[in-house]
C-alpha cells in the first residue's frame, strides 16, 4: 500500500484556538483549552490515521514575547514545532478589518526562512457573523504573503468539516511509512493527560497569576480492574497562592478535583479516585533546574534569534 505520513504543526499567538482545532479534528479531547492565553505549555501530538494517510498534528504553546523562564520554555516548544513540521497551520483570529500584527509578521518571517509549506487558518469567523466584511480587500492584502499555499477560514469552536479540511492539507503530506500504529491518538500517556486536565481546571477556576504559577505532578497512579487511584500535587510558586487554590473551606480545591475527576472518568472510562495536594515550591517557574524537575526541559533552540 502506498502510504503518506506527515507532521502538521499548529502554531500561532496565544488564545487563537489552536488546541480547540486539534481536539475538533481528532473528535477527542487531547489538548486542554481555556479562555486565558498560554494554557498550553508543551508540544502535544494528536494522530489521525485515515485510509492510507497518517496526519500527525502538533499542538503548540502560543508564540509571544516574554523573558520569563517558563515562557521561554513554551516559546522554544512552539519554535521546535515549526522546525519539526512538514506543513504548518498558522492560526490567526479573523477580524473584519484583518491585518497581521508585529508578532504574526515575525512568525511569518520565520516560516519563510525555513520555507515551510504553510496554510493560513483564519479562525473564529463566527465572531464576525453579523459584521460586514470587505473580503476583496483582505484577499488583496493576503496576496502579499507568498508563503501561504492556501487560506482556510473556519470556526474551530462551531465546527469544522473535518473531511474537507483533511483533504485540503493531504496534498502536502509526503509519501512515506506511518510513524505510529493506526489506532494511536496521542504520544502522551494517561498520566500526562490527568495532569493536564487538572491544570485546565486550575485555569478555569483561578485568576490573575495563579494559573500561570501552577503546575501539576501526578505522584501516584494505581490502576486496578475497575478503578484508578490517583494522587496529584498542585505546585504553586508562593505561599499565598496555596490559599487561593484551596479556597474558603477548601471549596475551590474541591471544585477543581470534582471537575477534573468527571473529565478523566469520561475519557478513561473508569472510576477515578482523585486525591489532590497543594505544595509550595518557591519560584519554581523562574528557575531552569526546578522547571526541569517538573518536566519542562527546554530544548536547545536559540529563541532569541527568533524573537529579535
Ligand atoms: P490556543 O491558546 O490557541 O490553544 O486557544 P484555545 O484552543 O485554548 O482557545 C482559546 C479560547 O478561544 C477558548 O475560550 C476557546 O473556546 C475560544 N475559541 C476557539 N476557537 C474559537 C472559534 O472558532 N470561535 C470562538 N468564538 N471562540 C473560539
Ligand atoms: Mg492551546
């Protein structure tokens, strides 16, 4: 059988809908989503095998300017996603008076430098449903950017015609053997999934710097016939944040745990007993060694080169 397989990087600024699009295409929840920017911290792989083609999607953290150590890690994950991809889906938020901003131009220049097959995705078109849009002008503007092999407007949230979408990108996938077994969905294991779901609930239930200063480690994962017992620690960077996570009378932590458990049960199809603990690890996210311990090890990529 003639097979095709390729890596498809999903990149763009924070909060443009990258993880939403990936989950929608896969019809499964592999990447966490929240209304706050910078929810995704790692490169996450989602695999979709259809007939003789294997689409390997790489979700990535949003590309933004920051000198914080944890953000540098996230940016390096995004840059490495671009370097690893056969095709790049460059997501931007569609607006009726559409044009690229400074950061988007930077990303485009980087894509040009590595001559990546790039498809521009104009996401969130649902937000301009009742607004008059001058498409002619937008098309004229986009013609200035030769790197785009195609432009696809869509709404990742309202729904995408997955078959049509995959057809549009299939032609850029190289002829080669599959990299993963046909029924593989992601390269991440259930433990990672569990820690990410808990992190998502922290993003949804806490505010300001707290979700950014939080991380989750699964300490114990005991699977038996009908259930899984999971102990997980939520790591925060300051003593005061511990109180915020726990909340009045423990209510917030309870909510985080309950919402996370429901999602994990739905996904893993097993009864889950989830025990959450909160620990303070002073400034874990501004120290490279501590980051590495928690599992965020920065690749050897010069991101200053990219950001300048
Ligand atoms: P990411 O940071 O690029 O991965 O973005 P997320 O997938 O986490 O989405 C960020 C926010 O945008 C979430 O609140 C999503 O529900 C929302 N969102 C994603 N796609 C769409 C869309 O097509 N339309 C609208 N209105 N919202 C969207
Ligand atoms: Mg994301």
